[in-house]
C-alpha cells in the first residue's frame, strides 16, 4: 500500500511543470481534512470533470470515508464498475457497441482492448488490481433510484417522521425542518412557495408542526385528510376557513391526491426509508458509497428529492458530535439549478446552510458544475478548495475569477497570474486552489479505478443492481417466512378461529392492538419487567423496561422463555379491554387457562431476564474506547472510524512537526554547502543547486503539507548522489563543502527511510473496520429485576393472499 494512503491524503494526480507544461512524477496529494471546508469542481464538457469527481470519491472510500453522491446525469454509477482481474468478460456488458463498431472491432475485441487499456492506464499511475480490491473491500456500494425500482428503491413519501425530541427542543433547527419539509412537498407539485406569503406553505407547515409536536408520524394520505379537515381552529389569529377556505383546501388536497394516484407513483413509497445514517453506513458500521441516481426524474421531482435528502442530512449532521476530521462527503455531480445566483429554489437555502455549518461536524461538500455563470458565488465563498478545468467562455472565466477572489485569503490572490494559468488548461488538467496551501498547483488527473462506461440508463442500473436486489428480496422473504405461520402448522396446536374464548377471572388479559380490519388474535404469555444495570468500572447506570411474549408450544413444556420475542412497544401501549368490533380469535391453549402456571412462568421469566437480557458493550483496544449502553456494534464502529481518523490526523500532525524542523535544518546545511561550491565552481549550473534543494521537499512533501511527493524519492536521491559527486576537485574548502553536502544527502536518505517506517505504523492502528472488538456483557442482579406482571396477551395476525397468518406484532430488533 502506498504510504500516502496511511496519511489521510487523496491521490488526485501528478503535477504539471510551470515552465514546460509537462507532467512530472510529483504526486499531487490532498489532505482529506481540508475537504471539511468543501470543494467545487468546475469545467466544461470534456474537461475531465467526471473523472476527477469519481477519483475523489474513490480516494474517500480508500480512506474509509462514506459518500452520498447525488447523480443528476447518470455518470456516478460507474463507481460500481470495478474489475480487479481486468477480464474482458467483466468489461463486455458495459462497453458501447457503437464505439466497438467505430473502431472496426467486435464487442469481444473491444472489451478486451478496454480491459488492457485500463490495466495499463492504472499501472502508469502506480495502481493495480490489488488497489481495486482494497476499494471494493473497504466500502459498500449501491445505486438508489427514488421514484423507480431500477436500482434500490428508496421510500421518500411513505411517511414524514416526527423529528426526535432533542431536535424539537432546538427551536431554530425544528423550524427549519418544518419549513424545508413543507417546501419540498410543494416543490413536488411544482409550487415554488414562499414560507411567509404562501398560504399553501403556511397551512402544510402548521399541519406538520401540529402532528410532530404530538410525536406523530405523518404520511401523504393523512396529510391529504388533514388539509381537508385541519385539526386546529385558527392559523395565526384568523379562523382556518377565513385564512384558507374549504373549497381552496379541497383543491390543494386534490392535487396531492392526484399525485398519489398517478400510475407509477407508488415507487416513491417503496424501499428503505430515506435515512442519511443508513446511506452512509451499513448496519455493521461499514462505510457506504451511495449513488442516488435522479437522471430519470422530472425537474420538480428532482428538486423534491434533493430537498428531502438535504433536509435529512442536516438533521443527521446536527445529531453528531463536532470533529475536525472528515467524517462524510456529500458529492453533487451537477449543481446547476440548485444554487443559482438570483433565484431562490428550496434547495438553495439548504445548500447554503450546509456550506456554512457542515464543516463543524466533519461533513464535506463537493459541488460540481459545467455552468459557472449559474452559481451563487457569494455562497461558494465558503468553499476552501477550487478545482478548475477548461472553461468554455470568457463569461465563465470572469465568474470563476470572481468566485476565486472571494474565496481567497486577503492579499493572497494574484488575478493576472490566475487568468494566465486558467487560459492554458487542457483536457484532464485542473488548477487546484486550496486555501490551506500557500500557492495553487496545476495537475493532471490520475487514472480512475472505476471503468468509465458513460451515463447509465435505468436498464444499465437494473442489470447492475439485480444481484443486490435479489439478495435483498431473499432476506425479506426469509423475514416474512419467520414471521408467518401457515394455517396448517397453526392447526397442529390450535383449531379453527372462533369467537373470543372465555378466560378464568383471575388471569389478567392484555391486547396488542392492530388497525387491520380482518385481524385474528392469537393467545400468548406476556411478561413485563423493569431491569436496572450498574457497573462502576464501565460507567453503566441504566434502567430498562422489557416486554416479552412467548407463544405456547406442543409438548411437555408449553411455555419456554427461550423462544420469547421482545415487543417494540411500551407497557402503557397495551390495552386491557377487548378491541371494538368482532375480530376473530384462536382457541385458548389449555395450559393458558391454568392460573397456577403463571406463578411458575413468573419465576422462569426472571431467570431468563437475568441471563438473556444483558447489555453488551464493545471495547476497542486500539483506540481504548468502550461503547455506550444501547449503542450497536455498527454504530460503535462508525464512531470509532471518526475517532480513528481524528487520532490519525493528530499523528500526522506530530510527524509533520517532527520532520519539518529536521528537513529545514538539513536543507539549510545543504544550501550553505552548495553555495560554497558554487562560489568556487563558475561552471556549476543553477539547475544543480535547485535539484539539491528539492531533495527535502521531494522526500517529505506529503507529511510537510506541500502536497507534492515524489513517487521515487529514494531512488532519485541515490541517482543525485552519484551525479553530483562528479564535480571537479577544487580547493580544500570546496572539497570539505562537497563532503558536507554528500553527508547531508545521506542524512536526507536516512530521514526518508525513517519517515517511511513511521508512516507504515499508521496503517492498521486507526482502521475501525478490521479491528476485532472485545464484548463485555453487563447482567442485572436478581435484586435489580422487578417483575410487573406475567399474564395472557392477545397478539394480532392477519391472513395473506395464501391464507397464512402473518404477524402484526411489533418486535424489537435483536
């Protein structure tokens, strides 16, 4: 593994020499933490902008940094086309048959040529199949298609979840969430509503606020109903019917209803819920690269989805702790139309909020565009990194100069020199202007590991994601099977459904209610308890409620708590009265009608709680950190990754401080020795002096923050020592100066070896994904378990199309 991949550095390409315009061997590296102040990529079609963006995302993935990529054009799906074995058969499904025909080749021949091209191209940039495999191993990659089932569907409209209590307590944040959600809903209808003057916006915002303050989730169907019959009497000081007459509200409700009833609209309510945390990390805590393809959507639908995503991202972001390291990246492949300089689409305010606030939470934005005149450069003045490629018009260049000048530190912007540099940029060449560096650099972009097949259609995405969707469907089917009891299996213990069975008076009954009209209630045993966990060593002081149910089994032991499920509801949610209407009931298992059995089950329930309801903590020995109670292993690994990156950045800073003074001292010694030689050797060239001075920067450029490091620094030093040693022997003081210079070069070589050894130690110590975590179980004492009751509960089931009973019982995750 290259040393820079242990330093939190992104390998962007190679530097372009200022004097000749040729690419040299100096790698251009970019500190990942610099992306906390965001980046913008600008370049006309054909400039290589997409390749640079994909390369940047690849580098983030190599650094275990999750990425959400909004893809309005269809190019970002190429990130999933990684073929470490370079087999022609891997490339064949993705090559363009027309391109093969234009080359006078068959598809097979063209695929083989592309495989060879990619292998050789990567080799020229110091990359190979091993690095591609590392990329695939480090992150989970997927393409999501909101409003379509071509890729992984993502549910945006199934419901608008009430924000957590902590967010509702933050008045400013909560107000922004309400307004942004209302704006997004209206954007889907093509209504660009002003939050202050639009009565549609004010009504929907008030409805959201009313439901959310009651901690109720809201779906589109309920929103339609509330628009027709608002739960509040007044809006402001005016009666609802005066503010927004019933007839007009019905028209708005009809617009939403027509949207809901439109063919194909159900795709917006399928798939996993829109959740930033899940888009960034798997349940196990593995980083994700989530490509959100919206190329198939109309303009209003795109705006709606982007606003909903940005809104959720802001909510997730503000639930995180602050950090100076890069935690996550939001990449937008074409920002045109989402942050214009004059208009105010609903996305603009959200993007400006992120540009101003996300850096404090370690979230970096990368905004890409080919239309610089259509961007709000005042907003982009918050952007610390600019990567500028070839521009099309003088107007584009003028707007870019305006933005660069606004983003540059005072007194550090040379407009004339910048204009000359921009004028000379060619294809796949970019100007890197980073406010964290002393001067800009022009570089050529590296060869990307992903095969650039061009924009992906829905058919391409469907083919690419078919294995992933099949695996997801298989898992869903398994969950359904586990939660389903076939009627024939049920009859082994119970006969056909009947009216409500008679239960002895001393046995307390409870119901878990369900809204399904054809519900069938099944009898089971329920236990409610409160557990207290305490450990001074691990700083645990936790009190938890447990509500467990177990269905009776045939055989000598009818009730075994080892088969229990824990309900995902509170004790107060249980009903003590039968539900209204005439639901069906299964017969009562005989053992459930024996009163004395409940006393036995109470004792066994306490024993089961003591041994099975433990709190599991996870410990990282590398980072000397322990999880908090209730924190899953995946969430803990996610937190560890941020902590590990922070500690790695601190370690790199220490290396920078340690080596900076050493290199400076040796450079000064070498400079003085070479100056002594130059005074005596009139034929000595300036080039020789420049070469000698560059040794230190070539060796340690990355760690010293200069972002240019020679890929063959050690071998260059060895060559330089031989060539520089051929100087003609002069006077004694010159000879001593030569000996001093040679000794300094040897010291620089030794310093480089020492540096490489130190970097090698940074590799695995901060990788939270591969570390084996220690499990620590905290059990409650018997005296700290209070049993509230053990009784009879009726659990709701419904029959599916095949006549099987499917559970409607809310089960907590294990």
